């Protein structure tokens, strides 16, 4: 449809033909840049069939029943769901003992925190999918919510879960670093430099001291990102909200005190609105899971999408290239065939993979897609036959290993260990009281170093069993052990990520492509659900979305106040690991 509205040509992706405009009408709203055509979304392609791709397809289809568009989801694997995979041992696993065959093992995420707007959006999705009856809710009073450990040379040290447990463990290292770190921030002079970003290490050392970073924060980064806190961005990771406090107010503690007096943010209001429609035991939970494992979510999305006549799910379709046709519509060539005439594409591919599918002339403009590396994580599920508790500490979520632990004490590059039987009781309804399940996570950024080569699956099992035997003095052999090598599974947001994503947002504003998934705005389940939902809804509302609009929002931490509240803020960061 032609329009007489004044337009501005965007030429950076002209060789690919991604340019279009959206005119102001009931259907479309003008973006910052525009060219000559208003896109009518008759056909949308979604590249990638993991959680991000399936969630985007779901909201596109669910929110537009009156004007259904054709939606095609392309996935290279023979299954949908991506890194979310729940596994029941069967005959293919070497005839495991019958006590294990009814158990659920996760090779990817295993629990979700109902935290913030993103957490409420995920619960809202669970509600829409009719999965409330399958929820396993772990309250904040549960031992696994309170007991989380860090490995030290002298043994496992419990992280404080509240100000009271913090005060009772001040004499222990490394916990005694926390109040000292807070005092350092309190008396630290504001940094007069204009800092656009810095590493987590630089930020923590500057505000709280080096020991806080080495012995506590680096362990949290291992648990969430499998990454190196010396390399990752402070602004674009979990530490972004407190980094923003210093940037705006000259100090973290000062920012918390000022924030207490400020009005609730729009995001906070949206979060409360969603929370009001959910049961209170959910919104106040520590974490939640699902009967059958978290793959229940992606299976439910898949089942719903399969019933929609306008949605086509294509597996075993490895994407080779994206090209434009003479009319500006987009064509996607896979290893098997070509899918043509897409009005818009939503890429849920890793950024580097998306970059490789674009024409060379476009790749040169989008080099920011190649900056962040991906890390590989070895995940080993173990099960031990036990009618009594095998682990010689109280029930807990698990433990993490900080960067301060050298190879002499961590020869296999372990990131942490999750006590699955403790952290998600009720998941194994059959024989759950007869086994102890653990998951050992290894590698991540360690595998990027020459002295930590990537092992085979067999070696991973041996390493994991050795770690458990050494740590907990467990003499018996596991009755079940399975290793998963998750190749390039977690993106590493290097310093400058926010600026690069802002630049990418500007470049994509008037184009026919959106980006969603863990490569851009957060690596957790909640982050992925939120980015996918918001991209789909904006695409339906305006005819265009980059998927990166959130990079123009500042993240606002909970407006706690005072010395005690800052220590609570630091303690709460530890609750995010392995979520």
C-alpha cells in the first residue's frame, strides 16, 4: 500500500531489502526511520524453535485471532524446546535400575524465580497454558531457599539468606567480606569519570573491594552465566541495577536511600498488576518448577501451536541464508528448501549464527552480533540409591565454586553442584524417597582456557562422580549417571554489550527483522519469555519491532534503604544462581 506520508530512507540494509516504513494509522505507528511501504504482516518467519521462538510464535498467534497471519517456525534440530530438556531414564540409557526410571533429570534450567515483571510474565504464560495444576512451588521458608553454599579451601560455607543469618556468620570467611564491602561503598568517594560500562570485577572491586569479588561474586557469576566475572559487563548482567545506582547517585547505598523516596516505576506497576491475578503462594515463592520438568512448558507451547491452522512447525531445517526478493520481502534458505515472501522475520538464533546467514554486505554493518562469545557447559546428572541422607549437610540448593579456587582444588573446572532432590522435592513422585539426585556443572569459561580442555561425555561422568565422592565422602557408585555437553549454550555479555545492543536497535528500527532470546537481553528463562512476548506484542501493535526496545529502559532495583538493606540486596543476589 503506497502512502503520501513523508518518509526517510534507511539504506544500511538496502542490499537485503529489510527496509520498510510504518505509517500512522489504526494498524501501524511510524518508527523513527521509515521508507516507502507499510508492512502488512501476512507472513512471519521465526528462526529457532527453542523457548524464545516458541514463545514468540505463541503470542503472535494468540494475540491476533481476528486477523491470523501465517507463522512458520524453523528449527535445525529434530526436536523443539532448545536448551530446556527434561529427561526420564529408559532402556536407551543402559538399562538403569527401576528405582530411577520414574525420575526426572534436567540437562538445562530446572527452576524459575518469580521475580520482577519478567517473572510475573512467565507465570502469566504458565497460567494461559493451563499448567497451574502441574506447578511445584518452593516457598521462601524451604531449606533449599535458605541454604546455598560457596566452596572454600576449608569446606562449604553457607551464604547468608537474610540479615539475621548474615550477622550470625560475620566471623566466618568469606562471609565477613560482606559488611566490610558495604562499609567501603558507604565511604567511597563518587567516581567522577563518565563510565558507560565496566567489568563486574572492576565495579565490585571499586565499590566493595577485591575479596568480595574473588570469593563471593565470582561464584554467583559461575552459577548464572558460567562466565568469568573479570570479563562480563556489570551494566548488562545481574549487577546492572546496582551499577545504575552508583552511576546516577554516586554510590550504591546512597542510591538505595534515594530510591526509597521515588515513585513506583511503570515496570513495577505492571509487575504488581500481573501479580494480582496470580495466587499469592506463587508470587511469594522462592522458585517454582513443574511436574514432568521444565520441558512441560515448551511441550505445552508446542502442543498449542500444533493446533493452530496458521502455524507451521518445521524441524530439521538448518538455516543457510537470508535474502530479499525484488519486492523487499524476505526469503530464508535452509539445507533442504527455500521459504519465501516473509513480511517479517524474528530471529531466536544465537547472534553469531544470525550474522552468518546474512549477506556479506550486511554482515559488515552488524559486526556487533559477533562480539560476545558463547561458553560450553558440561552437565552431569547423578543418582545414588539411598534411604538415608547421603549429603552430610542440611538440605540445600547446592554450592558454587568461586574464581579464588585454583586448579589445585578444582582440577576439572567445576562451576557448582545442584542438590536436585533438595531443591525440587516432589518432582520424582515414583521412588523419590529412595534416591539422591545431584547435578554437577563444569566448564563454562574454564573450557576457553588451554589448561581446561573439553572432555568427552565419559570423562565428564568420571569427573563428576569423583567430585561428589571427594566432597561428600560418598563411597558407593551412582546408580545412574548421564553427561550432556551443552555446546555454546550461554552467551557472555562482554563489557560494552549495552552500547552494542543500543546500536543494533537503531539499525533494526525500520527493518523487517527482530531479535529475541538469550543472546541479547538476559540469559534466564524469565528474560527470554519477556523479550519474546514484548517483541511479539509490539510487532502486532505497530507492525515493527527490533526486540531490543528494553535497552532504552533503565532497570530499577527494589527501593530498599540503609546499611541493612544493602546487605540484604547483596545476599539476595546469591539466590539467583542456577535458577
